[in-house]
C-alpha cells in the first residue's frame, strides 16, 4: 500500500516534471513545437513499451465510440498550452489553475452526462475552488 | 529576483483554467477508450493522433524558433516522463488506492514538486517565490478538489 501510494505521488511529480521540461523546450523553440516533440517522443516510448509488454491491441477497441478517439488532438493543444504557460506564470500557478479548471469542468461534464453525484459536495467543492481562484486572481498582497 | 509574473493577466488566467477543461475532455475520451482496449492502447492512440495533428499544425503555421541556440537534449524528453506517468497510474488505479486515491496523491505530488521547482528555478525556468496569498489559494483549491474527489460521487 505504501509502495502504491509512493507510485501515485511519483506520477504527480512526473506530470509536473514533464510540463517543466516541455516548457524549457518551448523557451528555445515554440509551444507548438514543444508539444510536437512531447507527442512524438512519447509515441516512440509507448510503442517500445508495447513491444516489450505486448497486448497493445487487447480487448475490443474497435467497439469504442468514435469520439473516444479524439483525445490526441485535445492533448496536443493541452500540452502546448502548458508549455506556453509555465515560463510565464510558474509551475505552481500553472498546475493549480489547470487543476481548478479540470475539477470544475469535471463536475459540469458529470452533470451533462447525467452521472449521479452528491449535490452538496459538488456545491462545496466548486465553491472552495472558486474562492481559491479569486484569491489567486487578486494580484495585490 | 525580478517581479514575479502572476496570473493576473486575464488571458493567462483563462488559458490555464481552459487547459484544465481540455484535460477533463482528455480524461473522458482516453478513459472511455481504456474501457474497450488496453491501457497502453488508450495512451498510444492519443499520442499517435496528437503527433499527426502536430505535424499538420507545424507545417501550416511554421512557428518560428524563439532562440537560435539549440535547446539541451534533455528538453526533448518530456514525453518520456508523460509515458511513465501513464504506466504508474495504471498500476495504482488497480490497487486499493483506486482512481480517487490515485488522483488525490497525484495532485499532492504535482503541487509539492511544482512549488519546489519554482522556488529553485529548476530546468532553466524563471525562479519564483510563492507568497502567502499563493499558499492560501493552493489550500482552498486543493481542499475543494479533495471534497469533489472523495465526497462528490453518488451518496
């Protein structure tokens, strides 16, 4: 359990690390080119992992709805946005605002898709996040 | 240390928040794909289609390089860190941590390392000292996220 907890924390560290490395590349190139290298190098790495571990085409991926295949284009813009933002507002602010956006849009998506949830927790959670964004947004200390 | 840029510029603020919305869509799309195919497949496909779109965009926009000096070679390896992330989370999601524990601990690791990187100015990025206000914003947003992750599901 401790091992898995450490791995989960490490995954978060790697998300931040990856964004910083891509941001450094964008400083010398551009956010678009940085996202390109992130994707092409990641593709090579995962292809290698698939060759080693096998089972890439296991299951019934052909039965997935067509829109489930749209993650790539969205991810390309997402990585470019992170690479563009991190030298401008810093790693912590970039991460924090992305998390805020992810959480609030997640609640909206759940409501749109009709996923059951606890309405009180959703209201409290979104209110806390909006309050945090208001604090972050007021620039004067 | 020069005056640290803050996300007070509405465009930067909106872009970061909007990027979080894109991340939600990615999680929905890639997660749905993982429900039908393997976890490797659900990461391999978006990297493949993302690379194809990237080539089209680069050919169409031909963005100029910001600097004539070549970036260090390690700056090209961000995608490897992303690939390892997928493998780690696919292991922890299937442990007792489940998805909620994986996300919550991932947020913790992400924020602690981001603050550390800002304070030290790691990887050639500008150094920044967080102010008390930043820690308050962090506490509120992480608290709200934890409420949604652990209590937001169906009662």
